[in-house]
């Protein structure tokens, strides 16, 4: 799909449009788009600066500072005269991002942008993407690292077997994630009975934990503790469980 | 036009530190060096009798220790060896983007795919011309060191014209290699194609129909096929030119319209 958006492959049927223009060999808004598809490769015998110069020319850019700026921004200054082949995986990824970002695109299309980055690099890329989004760029990102997506995305689409099966904003996602209060006491059976008597929607799960899923309990888990203490069943643990994007994803594709 | 110049600039930067660049120059310079060895043997009757096979070969192809023979060798090196070396150059220029994984970064840019390919063809032409000029200079140097008999300007200008014409033809017939590099996404297909044309050029030239096989034409023109050169006619050159144009158009069209999955 990303390759389709970049005009690299033709759709089997239908058509793709970007900025309201159909993607065909005549499409010429490529300088509004930056992209990084799968593993970033660079010319191994060229230095970081020279690699960027290749794309500076091919993008027909006219501001030579752009190269220095992006090197600085992606913290590649130390490596700018090093050949691409000796860079670490993380720095190669940075170089790939530098190629995608150098011309300050309106739309950035990224496929697995944090592959191979160290934890610090991941945070840096995340900050960079947020910064870019704050300056008005749209970032279209695909990744199988769902935790990362949930940290940066405003809008999430789930694709399964080539079909978009869900598209929602982060706010909508938050409201759709399963939340439960999980409780454990010394006598879960009695506790379950009391909780049910107090109109809580509680069940005992396979791990012998009580799961309470009604809104009142989720809004005020402390009331559950209070109730159990009053019944002389002080909870060993009470916590609010929230489903993460990965579980949501699996639940969504299973229900399809 | 400025887009084309920028594309050319980008392509030149890419080749700045290519080891292949020097490898091709060194490989191609074997021709004037070997030619020099021939000249040396031809000049020295004593060495000739010792060199056995080599001298027999030198005599068969009707050589004498002269500038004219020497230029003849250099020209044949282009008509026959050039098919291989120029083919190698084209395979590298067009196939590298796939082996280095950078092909996908060239597809969605304001500089059109056609311009990027044109830049590659221009670099290919410059590279091949540089190779032939380098061989000519090495040849002049070796010839001077060997003190070949003084040049007959008329004969030499004819030899130089042949040298240039062979170069142009050998460069022209390289365009289909670019197509095979892009179609095969790497070096393997174009190098295989070069090997195949080389084999067929020999076989077909040997059967006597080489003047209709475009990859044999530069070799025959250079004199490597002896008297067959006289059989070359307008049709031979037209087939060569047509093959070159088809090769170019196929490359550009394929890259512009085919799905890019690598």
C-alpha cells in the first residue's frame, strides 16, 4: 500500500490520490512528500553528506543549508564525513530519515521507521516526528511495533489481509479499549458474591482473579477496596487494567 | 533541462569512489599493453622465433611493427573487448541501484525517472569514451617508448576515424544491457546478457552472417574479422542503430511503467 502511495506499483483496481491529484507518471508533487520504505539503504561508498547531496540534486533543491540542517537535527554531525557502509544500523536509519526529511515535506510516508534503532534513537525519532507534526506536516506511518504507534499516532488504521478493517482517532481508541478493575482477596468466591450483590459486574477469571468491568468500578476503584475492607475481605491487590493497542489489534482482527 | 543537469550531477557523485571505475580502466589497459608486447615481438626476429604460438598468431593476423598495426589492435580491442568492458560498465551503472538497495529511493522524486536514466546513459557514454581515450593515450605512450616507425599522418587519421567509429558503435550497442539490469533488478541478468552476446557475436561472425548481428558489427568493423569487414553494409549499421534505440526505449518505458517491488 505504501508503494502504491509512492507511485511505485499500480493498484489492482481503483486509483490512488495524493493532495487531490491522481497518482500517475505525470504526478509531480513529489517534493511535498518524503519517504522511507523498509530498510533504508544508502550508497555505501559515499559519506553521509555525499549521500544527501545525491538526493539534494535529485530533488532539485536550492538551499544548500538544508543538508547541514538535517544532519544537525538527526545528530549525524559526528558521522557526516563517514562512509555510509561503516555506519551503525541506527545511524543508517537516521541517514534514511535525513533523506526523507531534508526537503521538509508536507507529507511524510514511513514504513517501519524505528527498525534497528537503539532505545535512545527510538525516543529521538519519536520526538522528531512529533516536532514535524507540530509544524504542520502529516505523517503516515506503518509499523508492526504497535506500542510505538500508540505513542505517536493521532489516527490509527488497522489493516488485515490487505483490507482496512478499522480506522479511528486516538480518542475513539481510548474509549474502545477494554478497561477492568482486577482484584484479588483471600476468599475470592465470597468477595465475588458481595461485589455482585452491590450491582458490580464481576466475574472470576481463569487466573482466579476477580475482574470488574462496570463503569462505576472503573471510575472509582477505591470504592471497591473500601467495600471489601468493610466486608472483612481486604484486597491483596487492586489495579486498573487497560487493554493496549496490541490486544486491541488482535481482538479486532479476530472479530473480523 | 536544469533537472537533467542535476540528475547528472547526482549520478556523478554516486560514481565518485567507485572501485569499479579503476577496475575497468586497468582491465581495458591490458589491450594496449598486450598490443605493445606484440609490437615488441614483431620488431625482434629473434624473440619472434622463440615466442612460437604468439608470433604465429601475430603473423596470421598480418601484423607488422608499425603505428598502423598498433592502432588496429587498439581498435579491435574496442570492437571485441569493448563489448565486454562497456557491458560491464553498463551493468554496474544500471544494476547497482538494485544491489545497493537504493532503487526505490529514485522512483518518487521531482526528477523524473526518464531523466535519472538519461543521466545514467550520459555517465555510461562519458565512462566508455574515457576508457577509449585512456587506451589511446597508453597506446601512444607505449608506441613512443617502443619507437615505432614514424607516423604516416594519412594512415593514422584513417585509423583514428576507425577507432572513433568503433567506439561509437560499441557504446550504442550497450543500451539493451541497461534494460536487462532494470528488468533483472541487479547485475546478474545484464552480465549474463553480455556473456551471451559475446558468445553469439563470435559464433555468428564465424558462420559468416555477423554483419547482420548487431553485437558482431563493431568487431567486424574494427577488422577483427578480417575480410568480413567488407560485407558490412547500410543494413548492418541500421540494425545496430535500431537495436540501440529499442534498448533505450525499452529501458525508459519499463522503468516508468512497471511495478517496482524491490
